């Protein structure tokens, strides 16, 4: 009910009809809400501004939206603290709006209906809160924020504003994962009682987290928050429950101080001829245009050494998580695997669902992903879900839901502020448990009390 109310507010107070597309759980727009919209419609398009014009901002939330949804969306402002990257981003996206170094000025001048937040994780709270206070609805990239104190201030600001915060958990939208949701929720294996969930980042994509700002806890909250919050969101969504308690271990034993040799960054490194992790960032025109051409403005090195001594995040992690509905989860994340992907199994009272994805070095021809359903005392069935571009076709589905008037949400894929909060709080609890050696109750972190949804 609380959720539905906040979604209605979003429609009622939003300046343009296009914003209604964000309200995917609300099938009917009330007459009062329609009148409120009619009064404030300016251009007929949703006015959108972005803060953070790095790779996520310029592609997923920039070029893709301008190319595919220009009839619904008008970009009114772009902001980034790096002036060179900002101008390069504007050109790359094909945007014609104004650019700003100063966020407050952008908000004041552009008055966006929706603010998209795609900055470094630890800064999301500042922009979400300022945006809410200025009357914007917010689309924020995951993780919503990086610690429990910032999380509480976002929750409070959202409540005060009556505006909506959507966390763009695109992983929910892959057809393979939606099929798993469907199988669980149609009772195929009875009640789910426990889950085995193991995620592998490879020595290319996984290593990349150790090159960039993500390598420091203070910027990305560690991979428990930056990366695993995606996985914790999936668990809460599949299981229809919020997490109650977490116990975890973590260690850094491959990257960082563990390397035998190191430099500052790959381009200037004396070990480039004998390092498995040597990477020439300038071979990628897009990265060169966005990052290395603009290093002089902020000193940010996109190709930092994965063996830098200042790396303070874990590269192997495991956790036991108990959910409010009694489900127990055994989770792990490894950041130096020879292949990228995951394995998951749901144990239920009537059977078991197994699923796996291997994104690099795939074991089959890449046309489909499989799910194996085994009934107790019964047969084993294999379900094949066709693959497509962009997280299995999920990215386009999420964009259509957000920007077009797609109101159905049969798999409950829209993620609201509460979902965003529980996803990061699971990671925060795991991080705290690694530090303290003790289990952490999620209810001790903010004023949110975990609930089973069904
Ligand atoms: N959903 C997904 O699958 C997914 C994938 C990649 C990234 N992301 C998220 O998107 C966000 C951006 O990631 P990215 O890969 O684009 O990073 P990035 O480093 O390429 O871009 C971040 C941008 O924010 C700017 N910035 C940082 N602090 C700022 C501040 N205080 N004021 C103004 N600008 C500031 C930087 O200059 C940079 O241009 C992160 O939160 C990340 O977790 C999500």
C-alpha cells in the first residue's frame, strides 16, 4: 500500500505524461492525477538531467535513451565534475542541452522532472537528496548508496519529498532470470527453503574493479556493496522477502598488496612486458575519449595497477544470509576467476531449480541459457531461454518500462527505494560482519524492519 501510494504521488506530481512510464505497477491513472499532469505539462516530453557523465551515464542513460526514446524524453542538462569528460560525453551522446560543472546551478536552471544519478557510488546520496528536495523524481544507478547512515538520510528525504526513487536494477530484467522468478512463484518446486548462489568475476572484468575508483571502500563501499548489491537485489526479488541477518567472511589475497610487482598505471609501467594484467586503455577509442584525454582535469587514471598497495576491498567473499521468510542463502563472490558467470540453485519442498550463466569462455554456442528443474521423486526438465543483446535483452525491457507507457509488471521487476535500501544493507551488513567477526541484524542498521512479502 505504502509502495502504491508513493507511485501515485510520482504520477500526480510529475510534470509530464512520459514520467508515468516509471510507474509500472499502477495500471490506471486517476482523473485527479491526469488533471495535475495537464496543468504542468511543458513540452509533452519528460525533462531529464544526468549527473555523472562517465561510461554508464553516456551509454545506458545517454546515447541509448536519445537514440531510442527521443519522442518521450528531452535532455535538459548534463553535469560532471570533469569538464573535459562532460563535453566529450555531450558530443558522444548527441545531446543538445546545456552542460554544468555545478550541480546546484543545473538543478535551479533546468528544473528536470527526472534526475538520473550515475556518479561514483559514494556520492549518490548527495545528488539524490538534493534532487528530491528540488522536486525531482530520481532514477539512480545501483548501489543506491554505500553505507547505512547515507541510506537513512535518503529514506528520510524521500519520505519528506513525496517523490519517487527508482533504483535501476537491470539484472532483474533478463528473460532467463524472469523465467526463474516465474518458476519459483508458480510453485514449481513448492516452498523455497534455501539457496546456493555463487558469482564469479573473471581476470578481465573482475580485475577492472581493482584498476578504478571501485578499489577503495570509501568510493564503492567494497564489492559487497558495489557489486553484490545487484545479487542481493535478485535474491530479495526471487524470494519475495527482505533479508534479516548476515554473517560473512572476506579477504584480499590476489590483487593489491599480494602482487609481486606493481606500478601506478599500465601505460607508464616498467613491468608491462611481463604482467598478465597489462592493458592498453588507449586501444579503446571510447575510453580514450572519455578518460585518458581528460586526465589532466582530475588526475583520474582509468588503467590503474591492480596490484596497488592502497587497494582495501576484498577479492573473495562469502556470506550466510537469513531472510525474513526463513529462507537461508549460501552466497559467494570471487573476483579472479578464469571465467565470468554464476551458478544458483533453489532448494524447495517439492524439488530444485538449478541455473548457471557463463559469460566469458562459454560452454555452449551462446544461443540460449538453460534452467534445470528437478522434482522430488520425479523427472528432470531442461528449459532453454533464448539469449539476446544487453543483459539477455533485459536492458531494452527496462528502458521500455521506464520511458514508454508500459504499465504491466507481471514479474514485479520495478525496484523502488525500499528494494534499493535492502540490497545495499545486505552488503553493508556483510562488510560489517567481516570486520567484526559477528553476525549483523539488518534491522539494526536503519529504521527499516525486514518483512516477508508473501
Ligand atoms: N547497473 C549496472 O549494471 C551498472 C554498470 C556500470 C555502472 N553502474 C553504476 O553507474 C555509476 C557510474 O559508473 P561508471 O562506470 O559510469 O563510472 P565512471 O567513473 O565512468 O563515471 C562516473 C562519473 O561521475 C563523475 N563524478 C564523480 N563524482 C562526481 C561528483 N561529485 N560530481 C559530479 N560528477 C562526479 C566522474 O567524473 C565520472 O565522469 C556507478 O554508481 C556504478 O555502480 C551500474
